[in-house]
C-alpha cells in the first residue's frame, strides 16, 4: 500500500524523476512523457465521470481509472522487475467485453461522429482523444525501450471503449452528432 506523508520531496528540482526500480530519468524523457500522458488521460476520465453524474458508464470509468494507475506503474517500471505491477490480458479482455456489451444495441455507424453533444458525451470524446495521445507516447517509448505489449493493447482498446461509451450516452440523449461532409463550405 502507498503511504505519502509528505507531498513534496525536492528530489525532482533538478529535472530528474524517480522510477519504481529506483533509477532516475530526465523529466523530458520518453518514459516520463508517456507517464504524464497516461496521468492526463486519467484526469480527463475523472472529468467525464463528474459530467456523467453516476450511472453504469461512470462505474466502468472508475474501474478504468484504477487500471490506469496500474498502467502508469507498468510504464514507470523499466525492464524485468520481479513482482512488478503489469497490465495483464484479463484487463484488456474486460475492456473488449464492455465494448461489445455497450455496442450491442447501438445503431451501425453511417457517418463519422463529431466529438460533441452533452457535457458527458463531449467529456468522453475529449478523454478518448487524450488516451490516443497517451497511446502515441507509449508507442514512441516502446520503439526505444520495449514495453509490456498488454499495456499498448490496453491503451488501444481504451480509446475504443471511450468512443463506444460516448455513443451509448449520446443514444439516450438524442443520438450522435454526425459529420456532414462539405456542408459548411458555402
């Protein structure tokens, strides 16, 4: 269990950050960029939870926030460390099952969807876009220093999960806001 009595340590004042294995890296490193993007994605999901004000989707998102702390620990633990907290296939599979369940009764897509709608729908779309950025940062890190492949799969599925969750919420609020190609040219 984590226990924090003091929030500031001053150990990062010189631009370095500590990792789970005790090593230190530049705060501008690919690893720290990926950790920061995952943190931002988690915060955006928190905003979506607040905008949804409860319900089944919010419950799923709360579990995802916990997963993202696991994922952040995974990114913050380079190499092979015995007992390291890693994303596992079951976490990816849970996302896939939730996507399929949420998508089961939604109408097939006939157009691209604008990232718009109610506060909850828009917050889900914003979180999806931020997760995509976190995924790009993780892929960049993976190309330099291989990561847990389940971590990459989790981020990829998560953006799909947030997209389908936005569609599900929108379906109860009048439907998706559809892209109308070329209609604003004149």
